[in-house]
């Protein structure tokens, strides 16, 4: 198994293979979701410092921008962030999933930032305003959304989901 890339960084250091990094990152994200007593955030430094409520607010604002950039016919009217899908869990224990431009204004009018317990956004590609593929309120930003596949069951159990609303 290849652990290091052949690419060298500034001081000649090798970096972890991106695929291996994402698998490790995804496993840590899932562990964090499963175990509230594991505080991975205390290990973050510099740009990686993370605040759950700030991330919820950031993703909420992205959703609002996406909604504002849609025409009534569902096509993008202006500049947007390039978000592909939103996943959220609200305090009323409802799991929400909105995909492919289906971001109803009802969600924004019904729920405030304070009503959201978990929020994630998946981008259509890394060519968006943030240069990442995924971000969520538990683990921050990621270059892939591979770990999202493992989130679903964990999210349902952790937040006690009683209803699902899926717009796909």
C-alpha cells in the first residue's frame, strides 16, 4: 500500500496519499459522530480551528444564496456557490435532504440557524467558491464527500431522527 505520494512539498517533505488521507479523515469524522466524548477539535490549529455554530451559519448562508440564485423555473439565475446537495437535521428531529437545485424556500422560512443541529453541504465539484467538495457542522471541510456515505445511519441514531424529508 502506497502511503506517501512522490510529490514533494516546500521543504522536501512527503505528503500522505490523498485517498489514504480521506479514508482516515472519514473514519475520524464517523468516530466523532458516534462518540460525543471524543474531542478531535482540540487537536485543530490555525486555519483548521473549528466552531460548529459558525459552520451551521456558513452553510445556512450558502443555502440562502443558492435559493436566491434560482429562477422560478428552477434554473440558476446568477452566480452561485455550486452547491449540489444539502443535508440537515433540525431540532424537531427531522432529517432533510435537498439535491440538485431543489432548495425550497420553505426550509429557510421555517427554520432559523438556531433550529439546526447538523448541517452539511456537498458541492458539485472542487471548482466552487470554497475549493472543497464537502463541509458539515461536525467535521468541517473536506476535499471529498466519501465519508458522507457512512454518516446516514450514524446521524439517524445520534440525533434521534423520527422523520425524513427528501427532495431529490
